[in-house]
C-alpha cells in the first residue's frame, strides 16, 4: 500500500513540475512580446536674439533611450543654428 501511494505522489509531483515549467515557458514567451515602448514629449525652449521659442514634440511608441536620443538631436539641431536653450524629455 505504501509503495502505491509513494508512486502516486511521485507521479503527481512530476506532473506538477511539468506544469510549472510549461507555465513559466508561456509567461516568458508572453513577456518577450511586450515592449517598453511608451509615448514621450520632448519640450524645447530656445531663444534667438530677442525672440523666444517653445516647442513640444510628441514621440510616440518609443523606447526611453531612443526618445532621449531624438530629443537630444532636436536640441543639437537648434544649437547648431545659433539658438540658445535646451530640449528636455518629459
């Protein structure tokens, strides 16, 4: 009787381990399809002589690093043309 119960418990334990691994695999696959892409706003404030300019650019569905790079590129663009100021990522 003991050996029958022991085999049954061993089989149940093995099936639970298989189920746990299967669920972990499904969760991993589901997580890999999600991304950390969000919407960001690049807000720029510049002056050129007596004029001041405020701009906001919507950066849609971007990773944070890509959004930061894009906002920096906007800032560098204005600075290259003699504007003073900066762009910040919101």
